[in-house]
């Protein structure tokens, strides 16, 4: 039987809501990827080139520190990794999470929240940067995704 982890980063709470429903639908354990320094609304102002999120996303080497790690990552064989889409790719904190955990041999399924951007560019970015990992393209969810629609998606991907 597969042991599932649903890890997520949520700056505004939208991805958290989806992650909670996904954990319920999969029976997986929930893990919040917490930045060492929380993001403020000013930090998230993508119109300001000097905002924290803009500076991080424009620096390919940026790896925002995280407050926590999954102590028992070896116990999981499937890891859902959720995030809001920033600049068409995952926030840099997702790279911090991936690089701090040994996830070789695991199924990594990306899921994202976004007002309009799809998940393909984000998944391609992760596959390119972590080609040694088994990263599976997941799904982009809206802010009001129902437990039923998330559950239907989980049933569909179980065969992979």
C-alpha cells in the first residue's frame, strides 16, 4: 500500500485549501512548507520589481529558507507537491523543499493553484531542474475546487 504525503506552500491560503482536500481524498499526510520568514502582501506584489517575490523569482539561485523539513520522507513513496504558480513556474521555495529532501525513487505529482496559468510550464521547469526525479504532471486547480472534483482527479491518476 502506498504511503502518500501532500506537501504544499501557500502564500495566501488558496493552495492550502486545495492541499487539505487532496489529503482527504488520498488519505495522505499533510505537510505545510513554511518559509522561515512569512510573506507579507507587500512581498507578494508582483508589480513591484523590488518586492521579495519579484527578487526571488528573478534570481534562479534564490532558495528561500524553510522553517521545517519532513523528518520521515523515506516513509513515503508518493509525494504531491503543491504551490501557487508564480511567473509561470513554482515559487523558489519549492526548489528549497525539493533540494532539502531525498526524493529519488518516489512518485512526485505536482499540483498548483492559479488564476489563469496552467501547470505544464511549472512541471516542465521541475523536470528540467530535477531530471533524476520521477515528476508527474498534475493539475492546476482553481480557488474554489470541490472535494468531489479533486477526488475524481485522484481516481484518474491512481493508474499512473
